[in-house]
C-alpha cells in the first residue's frame, strides 16, 4: 500500500524582549545560573504577573506577518503540571482565545507555491532549564518566564523537505521582523513535529507521534524523514504505530521514544485569574502593521528584478535582513551588484561559515568590503590578490588599503618591470617557448601564470597579457 | 455530578497529594456537593451573554520595558531550596537517560 505522510509543526519562538513576559528580569542568554530571577518568575507566594507590552507587540507583529486574524480579546490560561523546571506548578499560556489564529505562510515546494495554514499563534512563558548530571538534576530558572510565541500549523506538510522549508522561511520572517533572533542551537527557535501516515487517498488521520529536539534545519529534515520511514516499516509489516513522544538523537540519526511520564497529559487549563483579558484594538493593529518591513519573498523578487541577480543568489542574499542590507549598502558604493553578489556568495559566506561568524558580527563591514571591491575595480590590485586581502581582513579586521600598503600588494602595471619579468619567464622555460612557437598556443596561459607567480600576483594581468602577446609576436 | 473515589484518587495524583481512605471518602462527598452547585448554576440561561473572564474593568495593564526596576538581591529566593550547588538548585535525578 502507498502511504502518505501528514505533518504539522509547532514552533516556539523566543520573543526578543529585554525583560521577561511577566516580570522585569533580564532575558539575556548566558548569564550565571539563577541570576535572572525574582519572586515572580520563581513563583513565590503572593506575587502577581504583569504583562510586558513589548512581548505582545512582537507577538502581534509576527501574527500579522503570518496573515493571522488577531483576536481583539485574548485570554491567558494556566496549564497545570508538575515538573521541577516549572516553579509555579503551572505555565501561563493561552488556550481558548489565543492572541491570533487562522493565518498562513507561503512556501516553495517542488517549484510551486504552497500555502501552509497557521492554526494559531499564542503567547506563553518559557520554563526553566534542567541539567542532568549523574544521580542528580540541577535547575536554572534564568529562562523561566522568558516570552515565547507558539506558532502551530495545520497538518499541511506531506514531506520532510516541506517542513524544513517552512521553518527556514518562518525563521527568516521572525528575524526580519526583529521579533526573534532565530538561534536554533541556543534554543530561541524550537520546533516539534506531529507525524502520522495514512493510506494515500484516505481522509482520516493515522496515529501520530510527536518528535522533539530537532535543533537545526538539517535535523528537522532528517528526523522527519527517519520517522516517516520508521512508521512506514511498521505499517507495512502489519503493525500499529503507538502514539508517543519521541526525541531526535542526532548522534544516532534516529528518533527514540521519550521515557513516558506516569500519567496521561491532563493540563486542566483554566483562565489565569491574575491577568486580565488582553485587548487589542484596530489602532494598535494598524500601527504594528505599518511597522512590518519588506520580507524575504518580496525582497528576493526585487533583488532579481532590480539588480539582475540569479534566483538562487537572490534567495540566499535575502534570507536574512542583515545580509540583504549588507548587500544593498555595499552595492550602493560599488555600483556593481553582480560583483558584490559574487564576492558575498563565495568569499564572504565561506569565510563566515569557516569562522562560525554571523553577518552581524562579521569583522569586515560593508564599507570595508566596498573599499576592497572598488580597489579591485580600479585595478589597484588584481581580483586574485583581492581574495587574499579579503581573507586577511576577515582575520585581522583591518582595511583593504592599509593591508595593501603594508604588504606592498599594489598591482603593478609598470611596463619595464613587467617586460623584464616576461623576459625572465621566457628564458626559464625554453621548452614551453619552443612548443608555443610550434603551434601550441594554449601555452599562452602558462606563461601568464608564471609571470603572475614571479611577481607574487602583483602584476596587472591585463597588462601582462598585452605585453606578452607583443613579445611572443617578435 | 457524583464524584467517586477513583476520580478523587486521579485528581489527587495530578496534584501530588497523598490521601488516606477516609480523606478520599470525605473529599468525594464534598466535591460532589460543589459540582452539584455548579450544575445548579448551569441551569441559568446564559445565551447571548459574553463570558466573564475577569470582573475588574476591561483595561490593559502593561509592564513597560523602559521602566528600570531596582532589583533586590535575589539570593534570599533560594534560601528555602532543598540544596544548592554552584547556584543551581539541586534535585533528585529527573529522568533516566
């Protein structure tokens, strides 16, 4: 029998606020354990939560960019369960009446545009973090109370790649909006997948499993693929899928069942009596709407039409707003979009990857790159030397002109100097010269290469070409 | 609505409460009464009436991030923790890995 996968995703995005959602504790990552805590977020008796307006603002921005319907009145609710990382014994979340619902996000799938429906977006607080060491567990409440937007899709995905594409696109949007930093390793963007199979053509859903702990795009794709395969095998052997939560183990490349909790989930949601309903009016909605910038798909289309970039390059350069801004600023200075794009796509992105840097903390700013490219354009240095200079700039964070000065890299088109270099090369390679004269004209490139090598790449290749051609005609 | 002993037992487990047989019997009867009263309330026709989630005026109260709040030293927060280790709260192992 042919099976079809049905997948829905839940993404938890940490909202980029300075303070927690119900108290004024800092949300900074990597602070000493339990430093960002106060009586409110550690659930001391008698404290009251007060909603952080900035968290709502960012949640609204995300919801509107995801084409959601905003509920003018939304309700906070208590989700009750006991776990050591939850100091109050309940998580403040939203249940009935979330902040927003019924949105969609368009993604590219098999060269088509596919609409992924967003079921809901609600606000909630994060839990603390447990560290397990040997026979004990240790608790750090710095993350407890950090604002999250939970974004839930309808079961609209049919494959692992679609799901990964959606998360990539969603992350890009949240970053463009400056709503979430999107760092999946640090956990500011977390994704869970509900996966089930059904015979192709059947309407009813099969039994689903929930897969957690996929902390990169690659792992999302791999974990879902693995889970689809696993369920297919079970069904084809006539077995039954068990409804359970499974964890992706990236070292094993498998999903493994999570040790099930003693009892079934029974969260006994009820309206949070310490918070009033959240009211959002049209004025507020319009104000937030007008603050939404050009997002990835529109920017990509504009990069293709305005700068004449290939679709692939435009896609990569616009995936993050910072990268796109870098490109546009640099292009304004250099007046050569293709050149800037080529350098960014190859040199810059490779160096960033090697050095594990992001464009925000890149040691070569856009004006520094623009200066370098203009020097290449003017012929002060060759493109090849430029690439070495760029590597050095990435390493030391110094400007192109000072490096060129310091290392004497200026491109040489001094005729006498070049002619003498050409002479030397021809003298040192009599065999090749003979072959060339005998008709092997492709050796021309060899001579140019030798001259460049001799002059440590400083010779102006254009001048070398002309002079060499003239010399060989003699 | 009749709450039986099993129900009390289940709710007690969710709330991490350990009840004696006698307590279970007493609570079963008390909870049945409470829910019985709710059933009475449920007979009122509330059609077309908006649910009340909060009885205080409908007005948003927000915390502003611009407001700098002097934080008290938070050490005292952890004074009642069973055990601390390097500022972590130490608890028995949560899961077997």
